[in-house]
């Protein structure tokens, strides 16, 4: 049954939905991800200077990257190459580039519809923008659809992805150090528990330290390998492109597998269109929703174009037979890296994956908590119970089978994507309105600030848009000049 649903969702439905929607959003937004690419870094710089006690744009970005950079970048890329050939990487790139536009819209809309809870934290995401953004169009169906999304989010991230991440790191550590998987799962659970019981504040403070260190270290090693094998790089790039379209004779029959695996693993890795990142994007303080949309588009670029390409280069530039279906994804990456730099590669990948998975599980937990919050409304007892359940799944996941975890996660992830993409298409006029407001203020030389009076016709939480003093001054100046 799982295999049938996977084939239906990924082989016949999402291929004709995910990329077309991303291309449509790209064109209709006048290529927002490319127009504002340089601005992404400037907005991050601004995030370090405001004095809000809420998570910053950078912390939300770090948490998003923490979730996106994990087993999907090391095990997932290897699986895509093994089953779909080098051409799968081309389709991962395409999913990433158009996904940057998708991420801009889903995260900007999530910011607009975020809610301020009694605890003082922001909450938001697809369930919230479906409930509050589509209730005029769908009536009671909006809250039902939002509930369906929340259940899928809870099952996918709270259970399936944590099992997958735990198994991936337990396998890697066992190969590198000989540690029993159950021991690795237990240690990981203890480390994660020490963070998630501190809530979103502690989670964001931890990941803003871990994520830059792990991402920069992994990219630096890949760049070193690329530099030492620069002469072979054009051939690898040619193989990726030609095999993506079935031109390369060695992979001539694999265009379908390359397309399917590339899109599937691309979405699993960068999550653009899945609706997961908007849950994190909504917790940040920003003066305008467009700011966080731009920053979250950058996280897709970091994940797919940078880190996934690093893994693919390590594998394809090595002398390892990546077509062997008996080689596990993580082990393939470890073996390929060992071919480049020697025996210490096993330990490096194991430690890197441990950090990737550690941060990813905290991200997965937060998304599960956000899904649960839709039903329990900031109930701390329910959150603490869920935290304990999450730690149990981490231990359990270290002993399970990767193929089963991937199969289940693929189905629930596909269903999540369909629900979220439907909501995005229906809410596109609102997303375009946010973008035009953002662009319009930039053209006037103003750092964009949301004026809630311009959105009185929408069901937004005005309390969630109480601005910091410096932003309030800009808004006052804007109103005075209007």
C-alpha cells in the first residue's frame, strides 16, 4: 500500500504540481528569488540590531536550515544518485531554484497571519493561514482543511522524520565507531531533551550556534575536494545534465527515475512547498512579512544549491560505484569521502551527521509542537507529554529500517505538499499583495514596515504586529508622508 501511494503521489501527481506551481510563482512574482538575492543577506544583517525579545530573522533562518540540512543532505542525496543516477541532482537543483519563490510566498503569508499567544510567543504556519486566510472562501471547510494539515504535520515531523533522522545517524555512528544503534539513540534523545524542554527560546539559541558551524565546516571540506579535483568537475557537471534528460548512454533509461527521485529528494531536503518552514518563519519578529519571505528563500538556496551539491560532488568525484543498490545512503557518502581524504572521513561524516540530525530533530519537534498547538492552544502539559513521546521515537528510530521510514515519510510528505500547495494557490492574491507592498516601499527608499491599516479586510492578528520603537518611527514617517 505504501509503495502504491508513493508511486501515485510522486510518479503521477506531485511531478505535475510542485515544479509548475513554483515556476508559476516565479514568473508571477517577476522572479522574486533572483531580484532580491542580494537583499537576503542585508536583511539578515538587520536582524542582529533590533532589540525585540522575539526570535530574530537569523534565528528563524538557522532553525529552518537546521531542519532542511540533515539526513536528506547526506543520506537523501546518496539515495537519489543510487536509484535515479546523477541526473537526479539536476532535478533537485530545479526544485530548489523554483522552490525559493514558493518559500518566499508561503513564509510571507505565514508571517502575515501569525498569532500572538498568551505565552507571548508567535504561532503561525499553513494551518493558521488556511484557517484565517481561506475561511471566507471555504467557510467551515477551512478549519477542517487546517486540521487535516496539522495532523499530517504532526505525523510527518513528530514521528516519521524523527525516526528517519535517528536511524540515519545511528547507522553512521555504528559504521564509524562501532557503537550500538540503541546507545546512539539514547544519547541523542538525552541531548535533544535538554534543549526542547526549554521551549522555542532555547531551541533557537542553540541552533543559531550549531547551524553555522556545521554548514560552514561541511561546505569547506567539499570545496577543498572540488579544488583538488577541479579538472574533473566539468565532466561531472556534464554527466549530471545529460543523464537528467536521458542523453548520457550510461543512464539513458533512467530519465523517469532521475526526475522522480530528484523531485522527491529535493522536496525532502529543502521542503519548499511542503509548508514546514512557514511554521518557523512565523515565530520571528520582522517589521514586514516580506523580510522573512526573502530570508527563508535563502535557506532553500543554502540547502539545495550549496549543501546538496557538496554531497553530490563528493560522491560523483570519487571512484566509488554509486550504482550499487546494496550500499546504504549514509555509508555511500562516508565511503566516497574516505576515497578523497582518507580513513578519518567516516568519523567526520558521523560527527557532521550527528550535528545535522541533532538540530533537525529540534526543528522537527517544534513543527510537531506547532501542529499540536492548533488543537490544544498553548497547553504546556500537552507540550511536555509530546516532548517525552518525541524522545521515545528518537530511541525507537535508531533501531528501525531506513527503507520503511523513507516510504512512510514520502507518503505523508506528499500529502502535506498537496494540501499546502492548494492553500498557496488560493492565497496567491494575498501573497502578491504582500510582495507589491514590500517592493513599493523599497522603491521609495523605505525599509518596509507593515501598516495593519492596509490589511483591515483580512483576518490578521493586529496584536502580533506591535512594532519595535525603531520600526514604529519608520511607520509613523511613512504615514506622515502618505
